C-alpha cells in the first residue's frame, strides 16, 4: 500500500485510516438496519405462506441471522477499529446460510432430496453477504467473506454429495464416454449432484470476490493519493499565489531541484515595531502582526509573487520563483506600491500611522530546499537577496517608504507589462553606498509622506 508522508497516528495515513474505520462502523450500522428489515420481511413471508410447524425451521434460521447482525453491529462499536469481530461474524453468517440452504427441515415428514436444495439458485444469496462486506472498506474482509462463503458452500456440497442416496458423475460408470444428451436423465434425477456446475459457480464467486477486493483497495489508494495531493497543494498555497499553485501542481519538474535564475526580491519591514510592540502588549502585538502580514501576503499573491518567509515583523517575497516570467520586475514594483496603498487603506492600527519600509532588487538568485532532514523550507539565497535586505534597511536611514534598485527599475521598464506611472513620485539617486557592500549602486527612492 502507498504510504504518503505523515504516516504516524496523527499523520495523513493515520487520519485517513481512522476515517475509513469510522465509515466502516457507520456502514455496519446501516447494513444492520437494512439486514434486519430484510430478515423481518422474510420471516413475515415465511409465516404467511408456509404452514406450521414446517415454517419454524426457516423462521429459526432467519432469527439466528437477525441476532448475528445485531451482535456484529454492537461488537463493532465496542472494539473498533479492529476487524477480527467482523471476520468472526462473516464466518458465522456463511456457515448459517450454507446450513439453511442444504440441511433438511426436521419439521417435514417427507423432506425433498437434499441435492434439490443445491439447484434452486440459492447460492446467489451469498452475493448479498459479499456485497455487505464492501461496507467495511477493508479488502481483507472482502477476501475473507469470499473465502468463507466459498468454503462453507463447498463443504455443504461435499456433505450433500456424500449422502448415501446422492449420485454424482463419479458414481456413473463410463460417464466421460457418454454423449451430452445421455447426461440429461442423470441431471434430471433429484438425487444427482452436478459437481462441475457447482464448482463453476464457486469459481465465479471467488473471481468476483477478488475483483471487488481489488476495487476496495484501489479506492483506499485513491483516497491516500488524493489526500497527499491536497496536502502538497495546501503547502504550496502557503507560499505561492493560487494561479502559481495550479501551475506547479501540473508541472513534472521537481520543486526541490537547486537552480539559478533571475528574480525580484522584496523585503517589507514595519518601521518602529519595537516601540509598537512595547505599547501594545503581547496579545495585541500578535493580532497586529497577523493583520499586517495578511495584507502584505494578499498583495504579494495578487501580483503573482511568492511568499518566501516571515522574519519577525518583516516579510520576504520573490517574483519569478520558482517559475520566471516576463513581468517579474514590473510586478515587484507594482506590488511595493500596492502594499503601501493597502496598509494606508486598511491600517490595523487606525489611531496610529503605520509605516512599512520596502526594499526591492532584481538579479540572479539560487533557489532550492534549505534546512535539514527534520525541517525543509523552500527558499532563495544569493547577493540579490542581500542587496534587497540592505535596500529595505536603507529606508530607515533616509526616511523613505520604498527603495528600488536601478537594475529592478530598468528591467521593469523593459518588460511587456511596463507601467511608467508606477514610478511616479520616485527620485533616482546615483551611486548610493550600501552597508556591507564595496560597490555603490543606483537606486530609486519614494519618500514617506
């Protein structure tokens, strides 16, 4: 069986197995109700159309099956999710049914020959038992039901064939040499047991059992696979926009492959967060952070960005990860403007002005899974990330709201989705030094209002 990740009791396999167990218990309850109503109807039919005391034999057997059904439902609730009680009751059902279909009625003075009971098509009732086993959602119980039913019916046939009055093809000298038409008188004999015919019906029953058990197993595997897919999509949705999730879900390329490519990196950090958190207290600070991060995340996803990580009160996002696009730089510029506008419109602290410093750079990054065996996180590293972080830090030094690198701006202006109006209010600054870097860079600055 496929074992997706998270196969512990609290993992995905454990949760789905528990769901199957709950559905199996519910199925047993529904089967008990349906079985009881059916058996009660049969008891009424026997009481109405069969004379007494002959009817007592069939009423007693139907009553026994009724009791077994209630007992199975009761025990299944007590020892769930174990399957051995169901296996025991399936065995009991098969034995009782085989006995009921072949044993002579003790209340009949002159009973019909026992082989006649094998010819009445009563074996089809075992298919009802087999169908009921499907409600357990257990391929093992389906196979067990088929095996016990086939064995019980085969034992009943063997018992009938061994009776002194019974006749089989092995009792007829020269049976194989007879023409098919010469078999008819023997087959019409009420004491004749047609062993090949009964063997064929058992083989067909076993084949149907195997098919149904395979179907149940495939249903379980499908549930595990679908749950694994949904788990992966949920994990992707934490980092990527909905349209990117759909694209990645349909991609054959492994997400954890390490590779280099160009992308825009955005850092957004709350200005004066330490003072805010001291004034708000722990609970209000967490609520404030959640609302602020939610607004920023929505804008990142709205501009086809990827949410890389939360770093305290800061947010790191990328555009062009894991899949590059022609408008990655332009989307990053538009996203920076949209974050400022969205926080001004939906300020988590209406009584206080909220300022967020944003730095964005475009260049080559290295991306892949980071971390160890216990915890992996998909992310990007490289000089582009460092520069974007330093641009965000620069906003505090110069009192700016947004600082863009010239590399980002030129790439955005050259893209098909270029929007020159997105740079309205920006001022270009040449050869701006950055802390920790030897070479200065050209930047575009949007000052705080």
